[in-house]
C-alpha cells in the first residue's frame, strides 16, 4: 500500500496541472497559427506592400508618378501619358525565422545534451511573387487593374518543430517521472503555406491639371495550408527508451494494479462493517485519486501515435480603395486609403470534433475563421529638387486594432503598425534611372501577442535598383531589397527560467518589365 501511495497518488494532481498548462499554452493550437507561413517582406502584420520592382529599389513610392502607382498611388497614374501601360514584376524572397527558447524541460530531451536553451529555425521561401499592373489612359480618365499577392506569398518550414511543441512533450515526461520517466525523445515538424491573391479594379479622374482622384475595389482571395507533426515520442526509463504507447500501457497496468489492491482493502473493511472508520475513508480517497489518474492517462492515449494534423483554409473578401493626388510646382502630394477587408477563412481540416483545448477549434473542419486584412492609410510627398532628381517621403498606418482576428488577438497589440519611408531617384540619362530608399517599421508587439508560431519584430529595410529604357516601348527593371530585424525578448515565466527570443532575416531580388503602347 505504501508503494501505491508513493508512486500513484501524486499523479492525479500532476496530470491536472499538466492539462491546465496545456490549455494555457494551447498545445495543439500552437501547431497551427495563421501567421506561420507569412513571408511578407514589407508592410504590416498581414499585409505585403512590396508589389513592384520600383518599390524594391525605393519603397517611398506613395507620391511617385509611375505605373507601379496602380498599387501605391493610383490617383497619380492619371498623370501618365495616354495609351496602354503594362507592368510585369517577378520577385524572389528568402526569409529565416529564428526562435531561441529557454526551458528547463529541454534538459530532459535526448537530443539536447542536457541544455536548457535550444534554437529553432524556420526557412520561408517565396520563389515566385508575381504582380501585374495595367492602366489605360485616355483624356482625363485612367482605368486601372492590379494583380498582386498582398499577403503571404510562400511557405515556411520548421524541420525540427518548435519550442512550443517540445516543451509540451517535455512536460509530459516530467509529469510521468513518478512512474519512472527520466526524459523524452521526439521528432517535430511544422509547415505553413499562405497565398492571399489580390485583384484590384478602379479608375482615376483628373479634375484639373493639378488634381486627380481614384476609386476602386479590391477582391482578396485567401488560400492557406498548415501541417504539423509530432512523431516518434519516446520516454526514457531505467530500462532505456520506450515508445510512448508501450510506456503508457505499463503505466496503466501499474494504476490498475493499485486500484485492485485498494478496492480489495475496501471490500475487506466493508465485510467487517468498518465503513465509518478513518482507514476506510483514506482508502476511498486513494481510490478516487487513482481513478482520476487513470482518466488522465486515458486522455493521453490520443498521443500514442503522436500528432499529425492538416488544415486547408480558403476565403474571399472585398473592400473599397480611395486615392487622391495633387501637384503644385516641383511638389507632388498623394494619399490612399484601403478599407478593411473582412475575410472569413473556411476550414477543411482533420480536426473533426471540438477539442478540450478551445483554441484548437480555430482549425475545426467546416469552421469559418476571422482573418481580416486591416485598413491602410498611406500619405506621401515627392519633391523634384532637380530636373533629373526626386526626393520621396512616405508614411503608412495599418489599423491593426480595428480588425477581427481569431480569439480577438488584435486586442493583445499595444498599438497599430506605423511605417516611415524615404528615398531618392536620379535620372542619369534619358534611358537610365537609379534609386535607393529605406523604410522603418514599428509594430505594436506585446509579450501576450508574441509566440513562436506568429511573430513579427521591428525592423528597418533598404533597397536599391535601376530602370533601363530599352526603347520607347519597353523598360527593364531590377532591384534588391533587404530587411534587418531587431530581436524581441519575451520573458514568459522568468521565475521558472522560461523565455524566448525572436528575430528574422529577409532578402528579396526582383526583375520586371514595363510596356507602353
């Protein structure tokens, strides 16, 4: 009886704490978070603003007059020459995401060499980010079309999973220590892919030689896939590593043996009519705890084969876009407002039933998930300080806190996203134009919002490139763009030695062609 009390009785509160902690960390939900796959190279939390090669070589395009203005300054496109203007852009983006996690549980991991700090790196590649701008100018009118990928644009893979995966497996091993568990082993994997396709149609009108306005609609189609896998879970014991299923069978047998002994003792006392004795009450309490422990063990049986989840999401939203452009002397001023796009992503998922972890229901089959694209205000100014040189300034404000995201995570942000942009453009000849520019991005991140599946960090970016006018009809474009990210340190539970650091890298190459007919 002493052995049963020593080994089995502590398990019930341990497992209660385990499942409470799993709910707090939303174990399975953390396997599938929406921002996971986003390969946005510029812009807000869910928005890409790098929609042209002209942007890559100088991101301060908010008041520039050019075909790329179909996205960045649509009202200004009305000041281009009459005729048909077509622009084709191709970008390649390579991004890494690095999370350095510290957790005492990692020391129990077979592959961790007793270390409590581990680095998890994901690679996000977007080999093809296309965009198309088209404008037909006639008289005072400019009819415009834009195709782009204003969100996502590739896939991100974590070949070894994430800290949120491993910490849960480590916690299970820790909670199983009264049954002889000394450590764990596992394989983790995470992949997310997102493409948000934008189709924008609108028209600009020149009210007079100095002022133009624009109105249009943008349709946003979202297509995303998330995959997560935890496999080969093993428990280290005095006899060596056992697969999780075998360990659980042995643990269940131990619990069942303890219940049999307690039940036998209670039956003996019942036969003696001693049901009112303190000893009987103690046995009854032991039985209740053992039964609770068995229920907790039973709940863990679902992880015998690890976790293998897949969720496909699709959704459609539409929103107006307004713009204005005003010219006076060597100056040009412009503004654009993209309304919020209400987007509901419908799940086609392997999660068929409601989970005991509420956030997992974000990926329940058939559910529609809030995934709004925030409204965006851009303002810009251009100064032609020489006949062949221009200075550009810009400001972007993303209304992140006025959207609806799953679980109201927008409320966890400290403030909206703000961007500050500047650049200069120089015409070296009638054919060659070069430019350089930069962008400073400040997000409203908070410890409550950040997690290893969905994070962005403050950054500054720079880009440079050139346009070469091959003929009166064809212009070739090439540019390079790089974002340098800060490191965000989150102290989850400092007293317990748990913390995370987040950072990223990003590089983009782009080439394009513009045709004027």
